C-alpha cells in the first residue's frame, strides 16, 4: 500500500479528511504507518505516545485520503491532557469521516465511552474499526462491537490488523466508499504537512518510550533545536526536557551508556525516515512540572 512508489499524479478523485479516534494504544498510529508504508507516526505500547494531531496523506490512482491521527481519548487532568484534548477536538472539527479504532483485547471502559460519545456528538459519518483481531477472541470482538453499537448503531464495522497491509484493505475500501469526489489538496508524493524536524522529535521520543523505565518517558518532551545538512550528512541537535533532576541519571546511564544507546537508535530512525546519514546530539534539560505549565506547552507547540 505504498502511496509514493510509481504513483500517478491525479488532480481529483475520492478525497476527504478521516479522523482516527480511539482510546490510547488502539493502533491509530500503527495504521497510519502501515497505510503510508513509512514510519511517520511514533508508536509504542505506552499511553500518550501521540501528543498532538498528525496529518498523514495517502494518495493512489483514485483517491487522496487525509488521515488525522489524534492523541488517544482519555480523562482530562492536567495541562498536557487539555492540550491533547484540544488536538482531538480540532481533528473532529476538520474531519469528513470518523474511524473509531477499537482494541477488543481490553475490556471496554471509560475511555471507550468517551470515544464513542464524542463520535456520536460529532454527528459525522463513522466507521467502527475493530483492530487486533489476530489476538482477540470472538467473544471479545463481539463485546467491544456491542459496546460501540450503543452509541453508533448505524455505523458500519470492519475488522483489521493495523500492522498488516493486507488486513487493512477492507478498511481502506470502506473509507473510499464513504468519501466524496473532490479536488486533491496535495501533490501525490507528499506524506504530511509536518516539518521533517518535527517528525524527528517524535521519533526520538518513540525511542525514549521504548527504551526507558515506565515512569520516565511521560515526563519527557523533545524539541529539535538544530537541523543542518553538511557533507552529505544531517546534523541534528535535540533537547530532552525532563521534570525531575533524578531522571537525569536514568537517561544518561552509567558512564553515559544509556544516552549513547538512545542516540544510536534515534539516529537510525531519523536516517531511515530522511534517507540520509544522521549525526544526532542529545541534551538533557530540567523543566520542573512542564506538563502542568501551559506557557511551556505553547513554547514547544504542544498547545495552541
């Protein structure tokens, strides 16, 4: 499902904005990466991996589908939760079609209810997409579908495995059947409207989520401060903003071993995305309680 290889450049066809809605870790970002056949969105098994919405542009010979990958729907507690909730609201406002991503391997709960309620209140056409059907039982699938049917009784349902290109084809066909004909908004070779350096910041944070202890990654924000091409190499400097002084030691590690490990893996991800060699420098800065500070969230563009 590569949207870039040998793709003709049509001017119009099936097109529209599709909001991916769901509680954390339902596979929204995984679906984006599978559809684009590129690692664009940060993915991990930890909640709040996605902190702000991402536009992902899929184009083929007949359609241009503009996916809006939103943060997971969850209970709003502190400033960063408010920022993520605002991202969800913006995605719902812009969307022509909603795709409610559901993880049936987990019992439906408060976050599923919030997701379904927001989809119903939005009033736009919706699809119930039951993900992870390769690991869920038929009983779990039926339970999750029944839960969402309480709120979206007329929404069509499709089952999929978001990481498998073959098993997202039915969802893509359903999306195309529910979108109108219109003029394409982007060139066929465009994947997103996000700057490469912003994607790089998310890829660095993905590595932090994958490699660090449970409590540390959620206390880290990443900003890319320098981005320069030199001698056929990309020179990137990034800062990891942390809330607590004692997290420094965990990130740096004994003799700098951990930060070297993080830098190596993050540079590899950025190099794969950008298609060039990358020299990455990582710095650590303590910003106490940054997740509760709206001004800081605005400065690093997590809040408008």
